[in-house]
């Protein structure tokens, strides 16, 4: 297990070094329209102006959380910084979409904790040195060491479109329309790390990283 984590960190570092030369090209591919407040409907969980419906998660060493220019900012803290949704949220057969970017720091800028029936799981985007994507946890194994582990390049100050689809038998995730997680639940045990216990039932965090979020919405989907 330790060897696997060391390998992930080494590969993540290599990816981060390789991506520095592609910054301008990467940014040109990420333009995503900002949804004006007047166009928001009931599926949107963030109103572009306030934290209405959300609670700043009291992790203890978190950074500042605030709204600026239609973006929800998770400031860098000594560990997790995040928000937890306090209104009704579906437990199954739903789709979450949002846009997120890493403003500063080198770790995950979107740790999305979500319900799967009575269980919970977390989608990690950019963890373990900045490049790991996956689900935490499957059979107690983190996103850096289970069958959903994937390494990707992530640029700072670049918006990424993230989509999560939760059904009774599968968890699927996409980043900029590319499928990054396609997990058949079966008899696997889903759980979350203790650090994000306060994010239940639905919350979004960053880790030692300043992140920006926008266009957060949830939709019911057919079984």
C-alpha cells in the first residue's frame, strides 16, 4: 500500500512538471460560459451571490470561504476547507455538475462527498500531489490505490467541468466530457475518509489548496 502511494506521488510530480509547458494551450480549451443569476433555475445549488443553502464546514483548520465575482472560493487552510449543503439532497439516481479550478496549491481542488443510498463516497479531483482522480474509498482503499485511480494533468486557474452520476448499480464521473470513473458497485463497500465526515450528506472540499467553484447543480435522473 505504501509503495503504491509513493508511485502515485512520483507519477503525479512528473505530470505536473510536464504540464507547465502547455499552460496557454490548456487554458484555451477550458472556456465555459458563466451562468448569469437571472438564468438559474431550481436545479442550481449556488446562487452566484451568497452561501444560501450551504454551511461552511467546521473542519477546524480550514481557510476562508466566501463568494467573489459569482465564484464560491474555498481558501487554502491547514487541511480541508469546504462547504456542506444543508437542504434536501437526493440519495440515489441523480447527476451533479459543476465547474471547479485550482487557484493555488498543489492538491485536490474538488473533493466531492456524496450519498449512495445510505452510504457515502468522495470523488477526488487532483489529489495526492495534484494529479490523482478517483473514489475514496472502495473496500477501505483510497482514490490513490483502488480500481478507480487515474492520473491527469490539471492546470492552475483553469476551469474544469465535472459531472458525477450516481445510480443504484454504478458511479460514473466525467471531467470535460472525458469519462474518468466508471465504477460498478456490486458488493463493494463504499466509505469516506474521517477527514470529510462533516461533509455528509453532500459537500465539496479542497485540501491545502485554494479552489473556486461555480455553476453547481443537481438533477434527478431516471432509474
